[in-house]
C-alpha cells in the first residue's frame, strides 16, 4: 500500500474518475491557498526543506490531467486530522502499476512546485523593495557600486549595491522596462521597453542621453559590447539590431528569427553576437554580419544566453529545464545541466567561470565546471526573471515577479568543502566485498573517520585555493624597516614574506616571474580564503623564500554538518565503534594525528562525562566534544579497551549515583567494573560545578539539576571523593574541566570559594582541575574545546609537555605545561577572555608516569 500525505488550508483534493483529472480547489475558489507540505512515502528521495514547510502559497485555480488506466481500481480513503489530508491507494495489482502511479503523482506535484529535491538552501542578505509591479531585469554596474533594475511599473531604479538603498528612480518609458544594462565604464545605463524603444540614461544625472528607435515591437533584451561602442537588441518584431552608441543609428539588422527574440549577448571580443529565438541559438559575425552557426539541441524555447568571460563557451538556458554549455568554435555541447520542470528564464556566469546561476520558477546556483547543483537560493515566492553576478563574483542579484530584488552571497567555501568530502567519505566507509568484519570495524570507526574528514578537508581547501588563486595577479609593498614584503592576491588575504634588504630590489624586479610552489591554503572564514604555506622562488638567483602561517588547521569543521550515508554492518551483536550518519566533524589540531604509543592497559577503567545541554542553566558549549576527545585519547594513546571507557553525554543525577554510588552505598558500576589492584581508574568531567549557597560545599551539576537547589538535585563532591577512596584500584586519576565557584551558573553574585577536601583522601590519587579557588573555567572557541581540556590534550599531543625528551610524561610535566604563563592556560585565558584561570593539581606522586611514547 502506497501513502501520500498532503496538508492544505481550507482545501482538499479528490480524484474525479469520470473526467480523469485531479481537482485542487478551495472553499474560496477565486484564491485557493495551499500549505506546501507534501511527502511521497515510503521513498525518501523527495523531502520538503524545513524553511518551506507550512508556507502558504497563493495560486490560481489548478488542474492537472492524469491519464486514467481502466484496468486499475482507485480507492481513496479520506481521513482528516486538523489540516492533514491523507490518501491511501489500494488494489494496485502490480509493482509496475504502482511505480507508474507514483511517477505521475510525482510529476504532478513537481509541476505545481510543491515537492522540491533536497538541496542545501541559502538565504538572501538583502531584499530591495521599491518597484510597484513585477521586476523584469537587474544588473550590477561594472565598478561594483550600483545595481540597476527595471520593471512593469515603467521605471528604472538605481540602488547602492552595498547598502541596498534606493538612490534614484528614472521615469520616461511608456511601457514596462524589460531589460537593463550598464555601459562598461558604468557612466550610462541602457533600458529596453515594451514601448519599442531603447533609452540611454546618465547614471549620475538621471537624464535621458539618447532614445534609440527602430524596432517595430517591444524590445526585450539588450547588451553592450566590451568597448562600449556598440549595443545589440532583440525584439518581438523577430529581429536583432546592432546599434552605434555614439550616433544612435542602426548599423545592421539580423533577421530570419522565427519568433520573438528572447536573448542577445556579445562575446568578450565584440566579434560575435549570440541570439536566441524559439529552440535554436544563432551566432552572428559582427564584421561580416553573416550567420556563423546555428546551435541545435534544446527541445523548448531558449530564454537566455551568455558567453563565458574568455569567449570559449556559450551558456544557454531553456524552458525545457536544461542549461547547456556550448563550445563556440565547434558548436558542440560540452556539458548539460538538467533540471526538469525548472522553466528556466535567465542565467548568469560568474566572472571567474566557476559558478552559474539561473532563474525561473526558482533560483539555483551551479558548479559550472562539474555540472553539479550547489544550492537553492530561497526567498522569492514568484517567478525569477533576471539574475546577475557582481563584478567580483561574490554577490548575486535576482529580480522577481514578487516585486523585489534580492542580494545573495555567491557560495560559502565551506559548502564546496562539504561537496568534496561527503562522497569520498561515503565511498571510504563502505565495507569491502572481501573485507572481514573485524578488519572493517578496525578501519572504520569514529576516530578513523574523524582523521579521514580532516585529511579530505585539507585536500578540499588546497584544491579550492589552487583553483581560485591567480599568482600572476599579485601586487607587493615593501617595508624596508622590517625587511618584508606584503603580497596581495585578488580575493585572498595578504601574505607577509621576509626578504632581506639586499635582496629586495631583485625580488621586486622579478616579481612577475616568481615561482610559487608547495602551496597549501586555509579558509579564513566561510567566504574567504587565505594562503597557509607557499615556497616562493626567484628564478633570477634561485633563492627561496618561505611563507608559513601559524594557523595550520584548514578549517574548523564544526561549521560543517555532513550528511554521510549510514553505516550498516552485521556484527553478530558485537558492539561497534562506528558512528551514525549525522556526523558533525568538530575537530582541532589536537583531535587529529594522535601520537602513537605502545601503551596497552586492558584492565584500566574510565568514566568520561560531558554535560552540555542543561535544562535549567546555561549550556556548556564544548563539553560533549571534550568528552569524546578524551575517550579517543584513552583508547588510541593510553591503551584502554573501548568497552572499558564509559562515555556519558549529558549525565543525570541517576547516572552519577549509578557509576559512583551514593552516601549509603559506594559500590556503583565503577566499583563493580574494576579488578582489585590491577585496574587504573580514570575519571573525566566537563560541565557545570556549583557551590551550595548555604555552606559553600561543592557539587557536580547534572543536566536536569536546578543550581539554586543544588543541595537537593546536585551530586556532592565529598561523596564523589569518599567513594573513590574506597575503590580497590591500582591508581586513580581525576581530570575536571569545571569551576565550582558558581560564577557560571548564578547571576548577580560574586564567585564563591568552595569547601572541598578534594582527592586528598584517595590513595594513589591525582587530581588535575581546570581552575583555582574562585576562578571560572573558560572555552577556547577557536579550538572547539574547553580551555583546560584543550591544553591537557595538547600536552600529550606531539609530546608537547615532554621537555626532557625522555619519551614519557609525568603528571608534573603535564601540570607544568598547563600552567605555563607564556604558552599555557593562564596566558590564553587572559589573552582571549581577559580572565585569570590557573589549573591546579592535588595528590601525592606527581612524578608518576602518565604517558609512555
């Protein structure tokens, strides 16, 4: 049985067998209003993006014919629940017939725009309102300062491209303004109108400089040549005209178009014009006025054409739902971008040729090189008539029947990274046909996938950087006092290279001939690239200069939420370390390339708690991430068995009592898990601590606890340490990234110095805690960890705390690294947050070895 669910407002759907149509109707037939929540089940291929669910769409009275199969019996059971209408199809004799019906319903819903394939959705930055009717055209000025738009209100409007402020309204046409173009120097604006004329306006003055008359019907498309001397126009009179801008005279009329001309454009050299009418594209020579070639391949009206910036290719968009990339020289199709039911009306190519945006029933951004859909630009609720890229390629403008113009970011580099990583991870994590399950589980787990994500992130960012940087475009400035060059590349952050004064002149003289090698890149933010490392060689003398940024992490992948395929493997009931499909790759430098050791501690037991999502007080941002990283180090570095590490995210009071016992019974799960005198015990906690406001006693705060009543809902630290002291463990290590002063959970009180005996009564126990006395514990946002946890892991990572180079770390060495006033927690807490945070250590044998490499 197949189910289809729809949700409408004041409406319903029914199948009218006799006339073989689906009727969509409303209690107010003049203006049916639909809620666009439609799902096809059980298939999960089509889902409605969250930001559109429940959106009300006004539409005209709709009908859609669906051929009726006489051999099928359709029975619809109608159930109403609030606004939900559920239809159930029964009596479908064969799978083929079932598939046919699903496809027909799918086609119907796609045509109505009610189902959309799931893609990454991007929201607009600015919405420009000012037109009183449909907006037909929008364009950026070549200098990037302005936007110009024309619409059905018969006006041309000039906008500030940065702020979106309306600067001026130009009136003069007697009909709708259908097309707008800036001259190459941005000083003039040309407009084409339903009144059959083309007007040229002064951008600053707003005065009509010229009116070009010659077409016998409305003019719908225009373009300037790159030198600004010529203008080309297309009309409903089935002609294309070439104009001399200075004289205002027609130089030549290109006829033989079967219908109205939808689009015209010059190539970058001005030697060719492309025009589109009906299903074909004509390419004309502007010197001989002869037809060079006709490009055939579309199956419906071609609405828009545009040459690439180098003139090698021509892009076209058609109502047949395809975008085609044509080789101009050969006339063959190089690539095709298919979007069924898109009804494409307009297109634009980014200046660097990497991106393609198209308008129509909706707005989509494509990867022009790989013919891959990148994102949907959502905000317009009616047809998109015109699209344009800014001169630097970082912004997109769109004009719509909804009377607005919207401005969008072109694309976040982070999304390109995501597109690179996801298919590679999905391929990597598949179980091989001849791969044993044990081998697979050893290869694919949370830790190894994190490492793989990091590896692919570096690859992706370097690939994107190499594709986007133009080494030849570099410019330099020299600081003689500091003997360094500042070198800037378009769309990249500057780099600073030390070049001795004696070599600087020759470096500058050969600047355009410098060779850039071994380059790697980083994302400074979601929209900005930066050079991470590059070797610069001066071929004149063979000398090499190195630029190396200190920021060696490609990008904090917590900004990326990946949609990896779920991992499913039959492990015969065995517990697997494989994560699920919704993987968020949050990592910093301490989370990748973990140090290798020979440590093996099969009897060791650990309890690791990360409390982030508190119900009655502030979240602890990175606590769960901290806990996962700690577990990773315990297993991968310290040799703990995965099954002996109890990882608890968002621990409740019941969890604390279950593992550590209560005031009457100390034999909790931790006690029952250890082997007497053989098990090393490790306890880690990241989350809130709080003092009692009555007696200053210290409490751990479970996620459901109310800090105001911590005596009733918290876990007393004295019980915690007293019960630890009764464990027959070989050794006990406690690491706490929490402050107990109350500063982070109570408002309007001063930090409290808590009363706690700590680990003093625990035999063979060592306590490392994140802060002292009445201090608070802070986060290291850039590293996605608590400040203390980050430096605790960093002490172990790459042997950073092993100052005597003996390939082992004692507790004393780790503590010395943590409290370093120049490189440790105190320094970075002051530098980043302006607070004092000094970790502390308690216990007896601080010279005991914690890590052996």
